[in-house]
C-alpha cells in the first residue's frame, strides 16, 4: 500500500542527485533535457503508424510518401522542442524580504547563450500547477519573477524549478529541471490590531517631555527636504549663506524599549508577531527604539536600516529561523 510514496521519495532523491543546487548561473545542456510526446503527439504517432501499415498492406507509393512525410514532420518538431531549451541560462537575483503569509517573489534572469530565440517557455516552481509563460529573444536576457508562498518566518529557499516547452507543434513536451541556491528572508507576520506597547516602554514619559518642550539644543545643520518651517532658524539663516535648521538632542525618556517580557502570556510565534507590529509602529513614529530578545539586545536607533535589522532579528529568532 505504501509503494507509491516510496517511489515518489525515490524520484525526489534521484532528482536531487541529478540536479543539485547550484550557485550562480545554470546553463541548460543536452543531458539535462527530457522529451516525451504529449497526448496530441501520441495520437499523431498512432496516425503515422496506421498510415504506414496501410501503405505496406496495399503497396501504395503515395501512402508511403505521406507516412514518411508525417514521420519527418514529427521528428522535426521533436528537434525544435529540444533546441528551444538547449543553451538557456538561468540566474537567480537577490529577493526582497516579505512578511509571513505574503507571497515571495524571486527575480530570475533568463538568457540565451546560442543566439537563438526561445518561444513558448513555461516556468513552474516545485510541484505547483501554475506556470509563468515567458520568451527570450536571441542574444538577449529577460527577467521574470517566480512567486512562492511564504508560509512561515525565516529563510525561504527557492524551490526546484521546471522549465518546459511544447513549441512549435505541441506534439512533444520538452522540459528541464533547474535548482538554484537562492533564499528570501521572511519576517514574522505583524499582529493585526496589536495593542499599544506598555507605558514602561517610554510612550507616556516621552509624550510628557514633548508637551513641556524639554529638549536640549544641539546645534545647527543645513536644511534638508522634509524639515518643517518650525525647525528653521530664521535669524541665524539671515547671517549665514545657507538655510539653517535647529537640531535637538532626543531625551533618553523618549526612547522606546520593545522587550520580550512585555509579551508574556503568548506563544513564541505570537510574541514575535506582536513585537513585529510594535517595530513597524515605532518606525512610523520616527523615534529611536531598542529591541530586547532573550540573549540579545539591539542598540537604540531609528530609520529604515534599524527597522530592517530588527525585523531580521525577529525572523531568525530561535531554531525556526535557521538557514534551511
């Protein structure tokens, strides 16, 4: 009863040995292309055989001509399908990080190494049924994005891909298997409608300092896009040759502390999901914040770089975030 599963496992092991993961660029060679007749091709082959049998039985020269003409066209279609994949190059480009539950998009660059245009190609990831149609012009490159569901946080590996074609006649199905070493980082899914961080994180104290105006003057700097009119030092700018903007030291109490212990009572994934939502919310405020996890603490900072560092730390927290 279990023999279909063992055969499938054997097939997967055989495919892994014959098509190991490769870093960089894969070039499709003749020993990596497989060709089989399609359903329509099988019907065409049966028709050829019947015509040939009739020609032999009745000794009809015209039937011989027609039978061999059909066989020649079928063979030419097989060669063209094989040639449509031969020399194709595939390169995996860096993929942008996504959140769990979204779809990861792996950018792939397909090129032609034989100065031969490729038509009717279809790209499929793993065991998925959906395919991505594409074509490659002669001596050129084209870019396509392979969509893969990101179900969990951590590193998502690019699955084994199948590139197939039935060009030009549809009588034959030619395909090749490409396995590239590429990964996409998947952040934890932010908790929807996450509660506000505890008052101990610095929210209330920071608001009080901001309302009372207790900020330390740090100096002047040149105007940058996005600065408000209230920040411009008009008197100093009148004496200078450039538009000056006042800068202030952010009080220590305005810093947010996003701590693991503030999410007590939740499971590991739920705690990471809430911390992810807090990181995104803190980044939107523009205030500096720290992230404290068991065994690690990120220094206070702000900006897109700090946000990405915090999200990466959350994505790779614990055994679930290890590289596959």
